[in-house]
């Protein structure tokens, strides 16, 4: 039995696509081993959203080559889309596959494609007509949550972002196929399914009459059973009133939204090419928090964008401080060659980026602790992810990590709990009898 090892960098969509390749190779007789172990085949699914991602991707490739110099090494993902020739020229890399053909990797390897030689390259332009094929799994993954990729591509072209150049134009999966995937995952025993994409909120843009909220409603109407739906990151203006209404009234739709902010300065938002202002963001977040009690809200924020002054950063800090957020994801601006912002004047010093990042990370910790304290005395439905030594941990629908004691192994099941304390970044609860 041949051994295969995987390493995935970057976003949830990359992780979903790796799981698809893994499942297909297992069906073809491969044994999956840890990436640190010698394998016959290494598959590295790369990311290029920052220069750090680039560096990590190349480091992982070199690590595979050191572990087994005789192995077949296949590199795919967004760095493979952006710099295919450079990666193909790395000694020991057998094949580089762009994002358009990533789903064919198992087929290519199984057929012993003639391109599977040192420096082989498969990269075709991504078209808006390329369909998103359904994915049907044969084996339950290690995680208690499953993912369905409903959308791919982005055409927003924010001035700092490389993603539109690596993921191509927006396209959405047929809603009936989404429902079929969803039903199969429920039948396999999953109790939480995440709808994800590169620009999830643009689902259905090229399909007349279809929107993300309509897709969610279709799933809820056509798929029975005990489960819940979680949504991945959604842009501010893509959070419709209908979606909020569903989240407010439908317990199977998680009370959780990840809404990128990037900056609290209108000047910086405009230079970024974002399509909202700080007051619009504030108003919608506060309105959502009022309409959906105890909703877990998360935001992405970038520090050190070219031209960001102390006043701009102070505006960002003040806005975030005022909002009822559960989580805050902080990123330092990283110039991406080929994007407009990479050539903007007034690039911010790395030391300043680090200082601003540290300040926001401290704020993020404070916000998280404050949100947890608000949950004391509240009832939370937890999807249990692990049980060890009579202690279970899992996630609530509003994305809080919860731990509670139980003599039963409830892994993969829902548990009704009441929060009575907090410990570090977790809520501590008791089982509701």
C-alpha cells in the first residue's frame, strides 16, 4: 500500500479541496500518513495571501524533499497558480497543478500521467464557465464538522489582495448539487456543516434568482434531521435582511457571522477598494447584534496598509472597541506583487505594523473575555468534538469553545449545556438535565 502525506496552508476552501483529494486517493488504495513521516507521495496545497504564506509553502516543499528524496512531490494551490514555473523548477518537485485542475490530482496520479515527472506543469486559465462539481465522500473525516464548497473565485479586486488573480472569476455550485452533498454528509453522521467559498456571500451571482439566503432556506426546507448550518466569512453588504431573519428564527442556522472590516478609517477603506464606510459597518453590526441575541461576531482587520497614519489606526481601534465582537483576526499588511497597493507610496515600517498588531491583539483578548463573561448563565447547544478523562469540549452555535464534565463519550453529538464559569478562552458549563 502506497503512503501519501498532505500539508494544507491557507483558507478553509483549500482544506476542503485537500479532503476531496485525500478521499479519492484512499479509494485508490493509498494509506494516509502524517506529513512528518516518510511517504511515497507528498501533496502540498499552498497559499499566497501574504509573503509569509509564500515562505511557509516553500519551506513545506523542502521539508517533504528532505523526509524522502525519492518521493513524488505534487504542489498545488494559490502559490502554484501564481508562480507555477518557479515551483516546477525546484529540484525534486514532480508536478505543479493550478487551481483549475486541483480536483484531478488523484486521477492524474492514478493514470501515471506523463506529466508526473520532474518539473511537470498543469495550469489552465480559470473561466467563469468552469463548473463546480459535486463532492461525495466515502469516509468520515477526522473533524466533527464538514464543509461544502458552494462558491469559488472573486472579482472584488481589493487593492491589497492577490486572491482574484489566483482563484479566477466568481462561480457558484448548482443549488440541487449543494443539497445532495449536504444530505450525504448528514447521512454520514455529521451534525454541523459549514457553507464556504472564496467569496461566499456572492453565491448565485451568475444564477438568476439565487442568493446565499435562498440557498440556506432551500437546505433547511429540503434536508431533514438534527444538524446545524454555519456560514463562513461574509462581506458586510452581503448580509441580507432575509439572512438575519433566518438566523434569528431558525435554530439550525448558527448565530455566528465573520464580517471582514480591514480598517476603521474611511480614507484607508477607500484606498483599499472596500465598498463600505466605518459608519455603515458600525450600524449593520450593532443592528445584527440587537436582532440576533448572543450572536458571535468576528472581524478581520489589517494594520499597516500603505498610508495608514496614527489617526487612521486610532479610528480603527475606536470602532473595534465600541463593537460587540467575539473574535478579532489581526493581519499585518503584506505587499503582494502585481496588486495596486504594492506600488502605493508611504509603505508603513514593519516595526509600526508590529506595534499596531500587538495593540489590536490585546484588544481582541479583552473582547473575547468580555463576551465569554456575558455567556455565564446562558444555555448553549454544544457540538462535542472530543471527550477525554470525563471532560468533553466542543463548539456552541455562536462559536464559543465550551468544556463540561460527562461520564459519557458524547463526541460528534449535540449536548445542551448551561455556562457557569470561564477558564482562559473557554466557557465552562454543566450538562442541562
